[in-house]
C-alpha cells in the first residue's frame, strides 16, 4: 500500500522512512509467524498452557510493536505539531494513550 493512500480507518497518513517501514514490517512478520504457530498448535490439540504461553509471547510482541510506533509518533508527528503550534497533536496523543491503556 502506498503511504499516500487514504486508509479506511482514518484520513491521516504518515510518511515513513524505508528503515522504519522495514523495522515495523519485520516485527509484524514475526508476530504473524507466531500466530500461525498457535493456529497449528490448536489444530494439533496442543496442551492449553503451552498455547497460553505462546499467546502471551504474541501479546508481548504486539506491545513492543506499539511502543516502537508510539515512540516514533511522539518524536515526529507530535513534536512537529507542537513546534508548529498544533496543540491538537497533544490532545490526539492523550486520546491515543487513554485508548491504549484501557
């Protein structure tokens, strides 16, 4: 998907460096592999605690992905917005954090 395309979830876009895209996609690919692994575990009737431990690993990986994305967002989008007098970026960040911490 092109970075300039509008997404169904929102109207804003973010230009990312090739390095940032590669980092995020690598994390997502690992998570996707972990999910496929759990699916195979379920299909092969693996023991419940073994599956739960793998789900916990995915949760940790998703949290790490969120931390990376949030950190970059604060350093770029929010910081640039504040420098340009757009206090709405702070409100948007607060809203995002409130949703994240539910």
